[in-house]
C-alpha cells in the first residue's frame, strides 16, 4: 500500500436546509460537521457508525454527488468541489460510486450491456460499437459474470449478480478510486462474502483505492486497512482497522464492538453499555456530542468538544487514556445487558434505530 494521498477532505461540512429550500425555516440538519481525512493510494478505507450518523452523506460529498456547505475535497491535488467542464468529466472517470441497493441503482429498461457500456460512451467515445461490446464482455467476466449476460435485464438476476453488474459499470471508466455505500448490506449473508472477496481481488489486481461505508464491523475487519468511526457528523476514532477494532479507545467504538454477539453466546468483558438514542442532528448536544450517551461523561464533556488527536490511532475523547483502565460503569437504566447489546447489534446491522421503551431496548427496522 502506497503512502501517497489520493483523496483529501479538509473541514468538510454538509448542512441541509442552511441555504434555503423547504427546510430553510427550521434548524439546519448538521449531517456532516467538520470532517477532515486523508485516504492513501491503494488502501481500503472504511467509515462506520449507526444509521443517521452522516456517513452516506459524507460519501456523496466526497464524490460531489452533493455540494459541501463548507470545506474542500481534493482528488490527487484537483479540487473536486469547484471542478467544472472537462476537469469534472475527468474526475468522474477517476472516481466511481457503487450504490447500496443494486436493483434501484440499475435502470430496469436497459440491458446489462447498455448499463455497463454507458460509461464507455462518455469516457471512451472513440471506441467502435464492436470494441465497446468486447470491453463490456471483458468487464462482465472480470466480476464473475458471463459475456452473454449482456443481453439480459436487471430483473433476471439475483441481488448478488446485480451488485456485480453495478461494480462492472463502475469499473468501465477505469477509475482509480471507488466509493461503495454499504455495497453488501442489501445482500443475503451467503452472498456478502463473495462480493467482499470480489472487491478485494479487484483492488489488488487493478490497484484501486476503495472507500467503503458500512455498519457491519465484521465486514470492515475482513476487508479494510484503516477505519474511521463516525458519530453524529464527526469522526470520533480513526486508525488501522485491526488496531481500532481490537483495542478501541473511544467509548462509542467500545460499545459498537461490545454489541457484536460472541460465537459461543457469552458477553464480551469490560465493555460499556450504549443507552439512549442518537440525538437530533439539527440540534446536536454541546461539547462532546457523545456525552449524552457516554457512561464516562464528566462536566468538561458537556462544554468542550474534544479534538481528534494522535498519530496512527486518533481519538476524540478527553479521557480515553483514563477510560482504558477504568472499570465499566453500571448501566444507568434497568435493562438486561444481552438484550441491550442485541438491540444495538440488530440496529447497526439492519440500518435501524435503537428504541428505548419502558426501559427495554429494542430495534425498530
């Protein structure tokens, strides 16, 4: 993996309703609030967090599918946020997106050959029709499909096959970076591993850089080099995937890891229990945004926002060094630990929200 930075975001902010529109008479939704990150050439960088934390919005801002409210995004030194004309067209070829739902992202009226070949019409207009068909057939074979599938339509394929079609379409322009917005979460568990392995093979064979949005921490550990944990629009922990997931420092990361059931049915030791719901992003808490749900919160956390500090392993927590050796606080609500953890795990793996009703947490899909 090269150390060269291919994608850089500096203080990226995305607020919905801040510049007019139907939300302008309300408080703006602070979906992303001051995120900075450097992504290296050839690595797989994962962004994880609960549903509603802003990770998908950030992915779309990085791709310029959404315009940032503030901040800048650069791809290989080129300002993505202000690119126009041929510069923007070139960037579209270098940066491609794989959407979460492989069915809704494919036009049902277009054959697979047209879907995969459409980027070639834009980014390789000099190809003859025969050359284009040859390239499409090669792309389909590269993702594990057959050349004759070019004559079929999306509804004729399974979910995993449709996602392979979406990946083939993303590869058509010969990109250097692919952003996948939960590319396997809509697939059956039995198919997820196949698509994960396909992405890993493509990264290795083609020298791609991958940015993966996900909430399944098992998937992240398997395929990622580095991981950023996002909470309410901000990164709270960033570092090497194995380091962050094996030795999480931030209480939020610890709670996410603790929510994953052990294979033998036992609970993980020394893990804080995450209670309460994600705050409203249009009215986030002052200070540390996690303090309303943190079992270790102190008065300082309510008034001062912690900076993301560290080198290889960065953490945004005032007291993470003390927390590392501290005993786990008792839950502040009456609830069964296993039930609370299963609720959070189910919410995290289905995109739901943890709901607390009569002091009993459940997950609403």
